[in-house]
């Protein structure tokens, strides 16, 4: 009797769960953006929300939760109820923030749905700079410690860490150049054009207009392959320097979100990622397209967590 009752109740529970999953989503879904409105992550979040709303027929709304260098938004997403109704557009910072003591949140606090974007760093100088290759630049740095100034973003952020990794890859100590912190790529470009710094590391699209105008030149990108939008810019790996680095973005859910919901979201997101609308949007905004499925995305973030820990140590940001 008890066994029969148990089986019946189990069956009802499974039917109820399947019914809920079949109906997902039944109400508004929130996508948390850990960065300010108007920025690249926000623009991608809003495009994705609009497309998912069309796919599912229920509202997908973006909520910006900023502060703490991304810690506030990522924390809100990680601690949300794992029911599929709160998602987060996670960024590279989940692989660096906890190492720097900004948050206890790590990559393990999320279930990964899909990676959509990856933008490699570039090495950019003024058009009249004496270097015509990144090799020439690095040799000059090695011969003249402390002479040259780099910029691109705040200290300890991705473009700073990208240059630390590049220097380390060729055996040059990070302190052989001076890092001039700024609030981002745009003010760094101003510093470079004004002659206040010698080199910047940031994504190619961020400096595209100045490069196209002939005011700046890109010596290399830190990627596995060339950017088709900038076919004349070689990768570091082509030049024998085993280093790639850049920022990235993707959609994730709180740890414990049912796998069935993750799969439903992944299928819809993959459909969006394969659409002409998505490709046009990414190209218009200068975003690199990098698609990884849930397992690939998780493994990638796990690897990133280890990589950036070591780079932070090299830069003196960790003991």
C-alpha cells in the first residue's frame, strides 16, 4: 500500500514538474546586466531580451545592477531563485573579481547557458610611432625598462591584464613599462593621441575610427585568429608569442536552475545567434562573435579563472 502510494505521488510530482517545464516561461523573465546602461554589455543584454521575448512570447526585461566593478550585478544574479526567471549576462569579471577580494562570487555560482561574444585585446600605437611590428616594440621595451607608458583601462582590469600576459609570454617583467590607469578605452585613446602614453591595449573596434582615419595603427591582436574586419592586423601567435586575451560575455542562470530550463534557453539563444539580425547587430556594434554551448562555456570560464589568477599575481595584484 505504502509503496503504491509512493509511486503514485512520485508520478504526480514528475507530471507536475514536466508541466511546469513545458509551460516555461509563464511570466516575465529578468536579465541582470552588471554594467551601466548604454555600455556594450547593456546593449547586448537588451538585444537578447528583445529577441527572447519574440521567441517565447513573454516579457524579457533588462535590469542594470551596477557597482563594485561588476560584483553587485553578478551577486544579484547568483543569489536569485534558480527557477529560470532571473538570468545574468555574465562577463569576464567573474573570473577576476573574487581573486581581488571584491566578492565571494565565483564561476561556480552559475549554470551556463551560452557564450555569445569575445573581443580580443589589440596592441595599438600612434601612426607616427617608430614601431611597425609588435616584435619591434617588445624589443625596445626589453632594452629600455621604465621608458614607455601603457594604458587602456583601470589597473587590474582586462586591458591591463592583457598587457601583463603579453609581456610575461616573452619574458619581460610587467614593471618594465608604466601602466597609466584610465576609466576605459576612450580616455586612453585620447591620452595616446595626445602623446601622454606610448601604447594602449584595448579591443580593435574601440579604436576603429582612429585607425581608419590614419591617426593610430594596430600592431597585433591577442587572438587565436585574425579579425576579418581588420585582416591586415596579425595575431601574437602568428608572431610566435603564445598569448591571447580579451573580454567576453554570455548568458547564465543561478546555480541549481533545472537542466531542462537551461536547455530550453540554450536552444532559443542558439537560434538567435544563428540569425541575420544577431550577426548584423554584432557587426554594427563591433562585437566579436563567439558561440559556446553550456558545457563549453563552463569549461572556458573555469579555464579563465585559473589563467587570470596567475596574471593577477604577475601584476602584483595578488600575493
